[in-house]
C-alpha cells in the first residue's frame, strides 16, 4: 500500500510518530489535543482519536487521567544473556548480577503444589492432572521490576526429597542442575524457545508496563537422561529487554 493510499488515521499517526522519534515531541511532552490534531491535519475527530490510539498501542504515548496524553520515555533495552545450563555451584546470570553491591537487585518467590495443565504436562512428559511444584518469581533490579519466572517441577521426581521446594531447604536457590544432582539426577541437556505475545494484564502490571504491550517469553526445559525435570517461562517486557545467546562452537 502506497503512503498516499493509507487510511488518514495512519498518516496522522505516522507523522506524529516521526516527530516523537526525531525529538520534536520529547518525552513527557503533552501530545497535541484531539482538537489540535483535527485542525492541524484537516481530519475528523474520529481520525484524530484513532491516530492517538495507534500511538498509545505502540507504547509511544500514555494517557494521564484528567491531564491528557503524553509522550512516553522509551527505555534503553538491556540484554539478557543465555549461555545454556550452568555447572554445579554457579548461580543464574540474574542472581550473579544482583549479588553485585552496585546493582542492588532482589527477588521474591512463592511455591505451591498444583496440578499440571495440558501445556505444562506436555513439556514435562507427564499426564495432565499430575502433581507439580509451581514456583513464581519476581526479579527486581535497582528496586524496579525486571522479569517474572514461573517454573514447574514434577513431584514424581522431587516429591519427598530435600529439594522439593526450590527456594527452601539445604539447597535453596542453588539452581536446577545442583538441586537435581543432589537426588542423583544429572542434568545433561536444556532447551529454550523464545516467543513474543501480548502481555497478560497481571504480568504487565507486575512488571510496570502498559497493558496489552508485548512480552518476551523464554520457555526453558531441563532434561536428565532425556527426562524433563523442570520447565519454566521467563517473562520480560519486550521494550526493555533483548535476549542474547552465547553459544559455544564445537
């Protein structure tokens, strides 16, 4: 579709987007009112409203109750480095980073026994309805929410063992590789899939994002002898993070 053939609301949104990107409308600047857009571009109120909706959906502007619509400050994306599973004794990259006094990061977790739905059961090679230990994490960096993680472990593997609760007991927080080694399971493979989807309302709220914006989801599964022993989803705001893989050449 040629530019001139675009619907009027997309042409208006495109021009305003260009001004935002170029800095003509810097962060925290109030977007021209609907009446002003109508006058400036010679369009109807409906077109002006739809153009503002486009910019809001793209995360370029945000509405402030009783005040108007303002240009959002765009975050500088950070890299989340993925290097495969870690050896015994190594913590996760996020936890290593947060152990640095200069970063001042924290995390919180909650574990509960539940049943596997069809999707989790498929990833763990178990039957839907089988018991699993679910652990929810919220990671913060400098006090700000950074990422969420939800992990599931089959209780047929970890139940009634010292590592049944990932964040409690003698190996609390030591990671899947070391915890499984403690019950004579050697993790020898890990798979990851990266995808993007609209964030659920509770996810974007927890991460300090805008409802409806995209999240990156890293779906990871650890295997021991071909048997899945843990699967997890790591969730982060797409506008704030990039997933970087460092893979060895063999």
